[in-house]
């Protein structure tokens, strides 16, 4: 590979970045890529005004904020294509990077996509609402087609890279670039306690988090917690942070909670802002992660950065991301999850060791390194 020798404009197409994980990526990477912009590789960003308050990139140069993005998903794709093509022609850009696995593929430029969502490929083992099932099927077909036709694919883990290769993407086109780790600041203990109290949290708690989707296996965490409470009468409460719109799965979770016998000890917070999540990770006695489908899970990296004691399912890429700092249990083994939580709760020494290893491991995930490697993928051909 060689670096582009002539002046090249690179467009970062952020129009499709709407979810929490995607916005978190853009919020952290885009400013760093703009800092690395040069005459030989000048970065320009395309985003919509509806994202403005969520992304938080006001005040940065070379960002074009667009109005009028349609709400209909099919019209959005056509609208995005037109806007990206217009910007390519205006800047005579040589590279278009869409930090998602589906994006407008234009002729005459290098098209770079990112594989960051594994759900469409592995969701068939779960029961979704019909709307979610159709959505995942469409995403699977569109993702495979887009990635194969892209000039380069950034995979956010080795697990994601293997999936891209299985789809038919040439290994020479794939670059593995991990996400970075947040820099959580420790606040005043009294202020933090008041913040927890405002959320209805009083005393020690176990945290589980993430979007409420079938592959997250919240029902396993709730069932394991119920069995834990049968063993420890004064077990910490269970706090659930995250929201979801799959009605069928919501009904499943509600039924499991109702049957658990510990309904009054489970606190559902819904969507929680990023800064509050840092507080929850840090003040929890342990974080339980039962998810079975991930690419480069933010919840895993965030929990490590906060120095949490973690118990996690053994599904890839979780072992790859945790690097041994989490106590693993066999996925869907409710008794195994209960036993793992019990081990952490009963051993302050083990919990302290896990917290220390988590902080060390979090240092392996760096937004500066992510930006450097992404920049290399955008300018070296």
C-alpha cells in the first residue's frame, strides 16, 4: 500500500449515524480526524441538522450541516446518495468514508465502510417482532452487498473482520480498528450519591445495560438474579439501564420479571445519558453482561474504563474485548451466571482484582489510536 501522494479530500458521511453507539463513535473520532487533516488529506464532514444536538460537534470547521433529510428510510438512502455525490463533486473528493456497513457507493472515488452491527447476520436464533425481523433481513442483504462492493472495510473487532471475510470481502480490503475507551472522571462522593438517589437507587446494586433487544438476554440476567436472591437474602438490587422498541421482547422480559419473585428489587431506568452511565458503572458492585451478539461492544469497554468488576457471557467477541479481565460464564447458563455473580459478591479480593485488571485492559482501547488507524485506512491505497 502507498499513501496518496497528491492532495485528496476525504468526506466522512455521518448521515446514517443515529443510534447511541454510532453517535458515540462519531463524537469521539470525527474531531480527532479533523485534527489530523492536512493538505494531502483534507477531511470534510457531512451531517444533518437533526443530529446536531446529539453529536455535539458545534464549533468545528469543515462540517456541512444539512436540512431536509427524509424520515422514510428508502427516501433517506436516495437523499443521502444525492448529498454525498454533490459534496464529492464540489470538493473533487477522492475518498468517502461512511462509518456504517451500508452507504452510498459512488464511482470515481474510494468507498470505505465500517462493519459495526452483527445483529442482522446472527439474529435468526431469536424471536423478534415481525417489524424487527423484516428490518434485520433487509439489513443483512444490503450489508453483504455494500461490503463486498466497497473498496475498503473497517471492522471493529477480529470477530467482525471474520464475518466480513465470510461474506466475501477480500482480506486485503479489511482493516481491524477497535473503538476507544471513555475517560470517566470520578466525581464528589456526596454528589454522586445524590445522583443515584434521584434515580431511585439506594444502596449496593448490580448493573446490567444495553438496548433491550432479544440477543442481549436480559431474561437470563433477571432469572439468575432471582436465583441469587434465593441464596443471598440481602443481595444488592438489580439496576437495568437501556431501552428498546421490540414489543415482543418487552413482553418476554416483563413476564420473566413478574415470575422472578424479586420484582420489587429490580429497577428499570430506561435510556441513561452517557455521563450518568459512567456513574452507574463505577458505583455498581458488579456489571453483568449476557449479550450474545456484538461487534465491538461499547458497554464492555465502558465498564472496563470505569473499573467495574464484570461477569460476561463467553460469546465472541466478548473474550476478545475483555482479554481475561471479566469472569466468564457459558451463554444462557442461568445457574452459571448466578454462580459467577455469587463469586464476585462473596470475594472482595476477587472483586478488587477484577476492577484493577479492567482498568488496565481499558487502556488497550484508545480513541487516539483509533483515529490514527482510521486515518491510515483512509489515505493509504
